C-alpha cells in the first residue's frame, strides 16, 4: 500500500513540475518523515482493479502533508487511507528548506484532510519481547543508495511472532523515519507488545541511535475466499 501511495505521490508531483527529478536540479530532495495508514477489512486479490486517490491537505513553512485513500474500482469499497508528512532537503547543506517555492505550484485541499496532523508520540518500552539484527544489503537500498523507507517496515515486521502472522491481520501502521542508513549498516530491531493488539518496533544503528520507529496494530483475520476459487476466476 505504501508503494502504491508513494508512486502516486511521485506522479502527482510530476504533474505539478516538482517531482524528485525536477527539484534535484535545484539541489533539493523530497524526504518522507512520517506516514499513518489505516487498513480496512476489504479483501482484494491479484488482478482486481483499484484506485489511489491522493491530495495535498496542508502546507506549512517546513512540511507538506499529503493524504490518500485506496478504493476498489468496482464498488468503491475503502481498502486503506492515511496521511503522510514530507520535507524538502537541501542536498548541499543537508538542512530542511522552507516550502515557499511550492506555495504557487501545489493545490492544497484542507477540507479533505483525513485527520489530525499532530505528530504521534511513541511510548517508551520498559522491556522487549523480541530482538533481531539485520545487515543492509543492496536489496534494501533506494535510488539514492540509502536504505529505503519501505525496507525499514519489512525489517521491523520480521519481529512479529509467527502465531500472530498466522492468525491476525495488520489494521494500522504509524512510521517515523528519523535518520538515514546505508549499505552494510547493521540495524537492530526490537519489538515490544505494548497493549492488546499494538506493537512497538524500534530500529537502531550500530551507535544505538534510533533510525526508525513503528507502531503496528493487529486484529483477527476475517474470513476470506478459498484460494482455489480466487485462482479460477474469469479474468
């Protein structure tokens, strides 16, 4: 879902003329720092059509908030929705830039804001239920040769117990991206069950600095169509 959202974000910024390949000429780069996703129980399968709707809902001096929802094409059932926070990084100074140059380029739709843009505060775990280490490989990297933001999620969710993955489904996810990591960096992921259905995942680098943190929520899986019926559908 994050992949589809980010691809749609890139397409939207291309329409506005401020995509990554546009602003890199100005020594600028898009950076996503937070995302919140709510996942519905709507089941979708391979070959089914869906639509990603995306819009900018708020523009502050340093942040761009972009909301989205994913719906089934045939009946418009909601699959997922969420909000995200982006910044513009100056490639030379490595500091955040103001969004002033975007003000006359982006169409902002505050009435379509999906929810509060207040930053989610993550709890401080008292203990950890699982811990694992992961050494970043080329498969984890994005086109900037940083560990991809989606890779952090994949690494973090490897700490989920098998019995949870076998019987439950993800219903919401909040992610903070805090620091960059690179090829061959060792990431330590610690998972804590903080209350019923909620899990905290904390990723640190070799120096013990938190580079990303996630809150995931799970609930029992709904009944789904037998896989043989899915594979035999008329396409």
